[in-house]
C-alpha cells in the first residue's frame, strides 16, 4: 500500500460506539491531511443529511475503515471488490469473527497502516451469477457464503449441484450453503460444516437439514466452480448472498459460483494467527 491520501469510512447504523468514534476518527485524519469519504451511516453520525452510496464509496480511496460487526465488513468487502483497497475492520458488534481489531486499537492500527507496517490476510470472494432461461439476470459478490434455501411457504426444496462439469447430487433439504473458507465459520459451521483455513483454495457445499442423512458437507477445489439448479416451484426457493442481499428463485434457475481473480485484503493485528482467532472467538481449548 502506497501513501494514504483518502480513507473510506463504513459505519454500522444505530451504534452508540460508532457515533462516538466517527468524529474522533475524522479529526484524526484531518490533522494528518487525509481526506475522508463517508457512507450514509457515518455521515449521519457527523450530522450530515446524506453520505455516499456504499457501491461508490471506495472510488479513489487508498484505505477503508470499517466500524461495526461482521455484517458491516461483508457489505464493505462487496463494495471494495477488486479495487485492492485494504480493509481495517474494527469490531463494534458481538462475536466479530472477521472484525478482529478492538476499538481501542483503531488509532495504533491506523498509524501502522499509514507507515506501511500493517499485516493483512488475503481472502477470496465468490462471484455469484443468477441464470434464468440461459440469460444472466443478476450478479453478486460474496465474501462469506451463498445460500439457496426454502422460502417460508415451502417444506423442502429440490436442488441439483454440479462441481465443474461433474454432477454432484440432487439434494432434498431445507437448503444448500456454498461457502468460501472465510465463510466456513459462519452459517455453514452452524449447519455442521467444517472449518477451513482462510487461504485454502476450496469451496464447501453444506446441506441444511438434508432429507437424506448421508448427505454430508463436501469440499471441492475452488477452480471447479459450483452450479446449483433449483428444481423447486417458482418462489419456493430463495437466493441469499452473505446473508444480506438476494432474490427469489424460479424453477430451473441456476446459481453459478466461481472464485474471483482478486483478493480482499483484511488488516489484522500484528502477529495474530487464524488459530488465535479460533481460540478467542470459539473458545477452543476451554472447558
């Protein structure tokens, strides 16, 4: 990362902690001659009526500061996309598995980032394409996961999964999670999926309450890509990306997931390893 001239600020809405720290952050940046670009939430904490749409916030930025929980970071990661901007994520939420920097460490972490002494980890995303009758009707980015699940009115959904050109199986289940290694500690973990080291080149398919008990989570090489075809009736299944955005599915819709050719760069505390995070957040080794 070169000289930091502009910083994008993503903030969690309705957070007293964010409301307290945003003015301090902007003052800190101003004293160093650094311009700040604010999303709508951060702008409101400064008494401004509107800020920038997150989709355009990262334009021209050299660094992004995320103030919130993992949900805010997931939104910021999709907005940053392929721009190669490091994300400095401060945990103002609950578990904060991805937002590993504590609030009191914000300014020391910023000092390290400005001086080029920061450490970061690279994470792959999934490019998610919704194909309907042979035409692309929507495209998304996912840092965590892609979920095809039954809607409220459905009892079970029928899904076909393909890895590359190979047919995997037909699932009868409440749904299917296609997860990155980063997302393996999120919804997939709750559904019985494995934890994957964040830089492993793999994708995991985790069925949700499968009708056939022999359907187990499956890890495949990331270069294969995944295609899931809904055999449910129209709007009986729903596509959700990172738990935040998505679309109802029609019968025959295909959801294609491929690994991006770019990385998301997450700044981490000095010397912190993934196993440190597992012990701290998931209480590994405790009785």
